[in-house]
C-alpha cells in the first residue's frame, strides 16, 4: 500500500499522488527516530522561587544565553493548592523549582545572580562558595 510522505496517510494500490498534499506516494514511510525527552541525564534542582514573575524572567534569561533550564510549578491551576479562590497554603521555600543540567550550574548561577541579586541568594539550593 502506498503512503504519503508528508501526511503519512495510507492509500489503496493504484493511487500515485496524495490528493491533499499533492505529493508523490512512496511504498514505505521512513522509520521515525525515537526522540528523547531531554539530551541531558543529570538535571539538578537548583532553586525554589516564590514568584511566578521571577521564575519566568529567569527562565527567559537562561534560555537567551542557551542554558537549558526548566521550571516546575508547585502551585495549582486555581490558586496555590489547586482550589478555586484564594489559598492560604504556600509551599515551603516557594512554588517554582528551577532545574538545570549539572554542566550548566555555574553559568546559570552567575546569570541568575546578575538578574535577581539577593532574591536569588534566598532561593538557591546549592552553595557555590
């Protein structure tokens, strides 16, 4: 059975062109490469931030410097505990956890300190001094 290499739709024998994509059909689709979730295996929990704004700002700054980083939020969709309305619960040490691969820790720390100053010193979990 022929396949469209673009939309990957399978056609009956005798069809030679995809009517949607207008691509010539092929006998076999190329095998898909397995994508890993990340290229790094050594992510380190580097800091806990109390502010969504600081977390987003820091993540944007790190990505601008080509430093891989992710933020995991401990806050819920509707307030801190996932409930509708205002929440009195506040996760210990902050609701936004920064993770960076081991090899980028020092570089990320330098950038974060330049951006957040004392707020960074209070949030970080690793002592570099």
